[in-house]
């Protein structure tokens, strides 16, 4: 089936997750050469530090990260590599470049990205991020001691680097900071209940997984309220909807019904959720609504809260990786 290819691609990624997120892996990147002065220095500060060895690293560790292009690298010098950082939904990522030694020749550079990039697509989608894409990517090259500090807008950030010359590299520090109002959330491979809220603002927020997922609504308060519903009785266009949605119930296909605020459930092949296939869009208010679980057979699954700013929207969804039995009954299947 078409999506199996995507699952395979993402599968590589989730195995990186599994490896890098396991607590017993913490000590794996122990220093190979304690005589290195930079390593000794960082050691004295009693921060955890990590040597970047793989071209694609996915991690939730904090502390110092250190990379030096070495003949032992499994990729050609000058290949674009990435340190993919992911943390709890309610945290953002602080990145401090400490030392950059990456010659600008032959495309050498280090970039800090506000979000993740995979195959040219970005999370969060440029559509759902308050900053234009150019402002989310900050690049440097040359050789200097710096103290550039970057703060991500969500629980995912990326350091992309291309170091064409052996022996060159960089060091940086990563710290995870509380975020009282999370909007976009990237999910690593665990089952969990996620809360989406617009905090009363005109803004779109999403929870995105890197695996095909089964999603169920836990509770919802999105869009029209009791008062609004009454006021809409005078509008013939909404007559049908008001009749169909007694208080405390969920309305389906709200997007088609031209509601301003709704929760989309769907999936996409790539990280950019702008072109996602939507399985359903729901609105209304209910606790533990009796809706069936939806399975999205796509490499990327997204629950997206669209808010006009007129309502204080709130949704809790339960997300778990889809099993084979779920996938055979999927609500949405992504083309390759
Ligand atoms: C939110 O998404 C909707 C539909 O996708 C779009 O029309 C609207 O402009 C978006 N709002 C913001 C603030 O980006």
C-alpha cells in the first residue's frame, strides 16, 4: 500500500527516537578523548554534554553538544546533517551557539531552525507559524566564539550543519524552558492525551505525530457556544445546524458547514500540514463524546485547531500509534 513507503521512511526516524530517548542511552556519548580542552572545560561546568556522531540525530537531551567533522564520519564531509531536538509539549527549546568553526567556503554553515525540516517541508507549517520562514532559519559560518541565543516557538527545533572541512565543527548548549501557552506540538512515539487551545486568540495550533496514529476526542469546546447557538436561530443559514446540534454534542464536517472554528483531523505524507487530507472537522462542546476513534494511515498525523479569535477554544485528544488492525480500517490513507 502507498503509505507503507512513508511508514518505512518515518520508521527510520522513529527508531532514532527510540534509541535516543531511552534513559539508559544517556551515558552512551561519553568523551572519547578526555584530553580535549573544550571537552574538559565543559565537563568542569558539570553540564551534561553530548558528542554528535550521527548525521541525523534525534534527541531530548540537554546540555552541551559538540561536533567535529572526522574521517570516521559515515557521510562525505560537507553533507547536510541535522540535530533534531524534541521536548515535552509544554516546553520550548533554548539553543546557545558557543563556538563556531565552520569555514564558509564550499557551502559550510550552521543553521538554527525554529521547528523541524524534513525533505524540504517544515513543522510547524509556514501557514501555522507566526514568523515567516526566512525568520525561522538563522545561519552562521566562519570561525568565532559566539554567544548567539535562540528560542524556539514550540517543542521542536533543529540545528542543521554542513561542515566541509575535516577537523572543523561547533559546540552549543541546549536547554528546555517552560512554555505556558503551547500552540504547535510535535509528538514522539508515545500514547498520550494532548490539549490544544487558542488561548482566546486568532491562531491555528496543531499536534503532529511522526507516525500513523489513531485519534479519539476526550473533550471539546470549539466554536459556537450556547449563546451563539441561540443567536443563530435567527439566521436561516444555520437553522439546520442548530437543530442538529443539541447542547453538549459534537458536530461533524464543520469546515464544510462554513463554521469559523473547528478541529481538523487528518494526515499528510510530509511534515508540512498545509496540504493534509482531512478526515473530519469537528466543533461543538462535549465531554467524552461518543465518537469513534479515527485512524490516519499517513506518515504524519495531525490534529489542527482552527480559531477565528472569537471563541476560547479547547480540545483534548488522545493519540496513539496505529496498529496493523487499525490501519486496515483507516479513515484516511495518504497517497505516496
Ligand atoms: C487558520 O486556518 C484557516 C483555515 O485553514 C485560515 O483560513 C486562517 O487564515 C488561519 N488563521 C491564521 C491566523 O493563520
